[in-house]
């Protein structure tokens, strides 16, 4: 069972360090398997809204998207099937560093400029699902850092229930 420490602290704030809390939970019958960050390190990824998604003139499987991050509009070339107008998703801006030390640069894809990359949950390594772009609620604040919005700097405790429970 995975348990975010922030959730646990809402119910009971013990004031203990995560490791000490894990040790005490083990003594209470909940075996601590691990304490790990909710997501690997990455930076430069913000909430964006797709304003339009049109077919790429030189490629059938690509779309040219116009996105907004709150006062700034960018053009992004994207290959995700679920890219569409009105979608709020994660945008890795030029200069962003994704898991695996992937650095995002401005690029030209089949003759069309792209100023970043729209991301799936798998590309951010926050889920194994690669069913397209990460879909966020429509009230997600444009331009907000995705780590802050999704609370990805939280720690997750993985607990194993012992046989006597």
C-alpha cells in the first residue's frame, strides 16, 4: 500500500522524520518497504492549455498545437492522439530537464518550429500509462509548475501488511 506522507500528516502530524515514522509503523505491525519521492527529479514543466490542434502539413501523425501558459502562447508539434483544443496538460518548456536527463530544446519538426514538448505521465515518470498526454482538470492554473500542482515533491511510504493483520 502506498501512502503519501502529506496525506498522513493531515490526519496525524507526529512531528517525526519520515524514516523514524516508518520505523514506528513497522513496530505497530505495518512493515515499511520503502520511502521514496513521488516522482523523479525534473524541472521546467508547467500547466498549459491547448488552444488549437491542427494537422501537421508534412506528417499524418503529428499535430501543430498552439498552447497558452497564461500570458504567453507557444507553438508545439505533438504526436499524441489525444492532443485537442481545450486540453490542460503538462508542457516541458525550452530549457526543461526531464527524467533521464532529457534536455528540451527548440526544434524544427518536418519544417515546423516547436518551442517545447507536451508530456505524458510516462514521460514525466509519474505513471506507466502512455495513453497520450497527461490530462489535467480544467481548473488547473496555467503556468503553475507541475511539481507544485501535483504535489510531486511529497514522499510516498510503501507499507506491507504483515500476515497477522
